C-alpha cells in the first residue's frame, strides 16, 4: 500500500507502526453499566473499576507480545507518525476524529498505545490503546461517540499537522467486547488523493478505563474488522489488573 501524505495516512501510520505514550454509532452493543459517579482523581484500587488506573497499571494491562499467539505486538512510535488530535470540519463529528488521534479524546488522563500485526491474516493491522479517565468522563466519551456515529453518517473532513482528508460512509457495526460496560463500534472509509482506506473502530469502556481498537487491511483485500480475541484479551487484562 503506497503511503500518501494526507490524513488517510494517519490511521495507516498508527497501525503499521505501534505507538506508545503515557502523557500523563448508536451503540452496537451495550450492557447495563453501573451508575456513573462524579469525577475521581486517584489511581486504581484493587477490584474498583471506577477509579482511574495509574500509568504503571496501564502498562501492565496493555497488550504485550505473547498475549495473543496470532499477533505480533509492538511498541514505540515512528517519527513519521503525526501527533495530536485531528480536527473535524463538523463539530458533531469531532469525537470520531478524536478517536483516530493519540488518545480517544482530550479528556484522557493517561494513555498507552500498542500496534498489532496479524500473523495469520497478512496485511491486517490493529492499533490498540488503553486510557484512564474519570468514570464520568469515560461515560461522556461513549455518549459522544454514539451521537457522532448517528450524526455523521454522511461523513466529515479532518485535518492534522497540515494534512487533510475525508471520512465517508460512517456506519454503526455490531461488536460485543466481553467484560465491557459499554461498546461503540463503527466503520468508515478514509479517502485522500485517490487513496481509499476502509477502517473499523471499536471503543469499549470498563469503569474508568477505555480501550480503543482500530483495524485496517494494508493489503486492501477485504473490509477490515477488529478481531474479537484482541478486544477480549485486552479487557481480560484490564480485569486482572483491577483485581490486583
């Protein structure tokens, strides 16, 4: 796949080269979430999913090599990968643009990122991030994504570091992440300068922790899909860290 110097390359770069940082749709599937509480600022306590995880806890919970036999997991950010949050041309679509940035939204207190390459489906690349929020902000993020998927079906344009591109055909998709309080999943097609990149995104919340997944087929053969085992394993590791 030839890399273009436009925004459509942003997800490509994030997927093809793993990123790491610790700075610091209508719902496809939604289980009954616990009541949301006010803003909390501490670090994760054993068994308490409503308290934000610390940076060391996020690192322990993040996917690592050996967690998934069918994937190679890597960390470290390419110097070519843009940094920051893309800016959407429509205010109601900003949550979807943010979902392709360094973190799911600016309200994330801490974020770690990983890149996964499939060893079974050549060309399938998945980015996975894990972020700490207050539980209230995590819930607001999920609400904003559901509203944006509904409002932005016709698509939107976005820009980042002087690069611009368009995302069209925004559609909610069915996805259930085991162990999540909420799941929002959607597909879109990134386009720029003749390049076309179908993308599948999944954002899940467990208490004050948000996991984000973005899949793209670098071989451009079939519509990409975030593998179920990737999301399930990530949520299982979060649960393990929360359990202490």
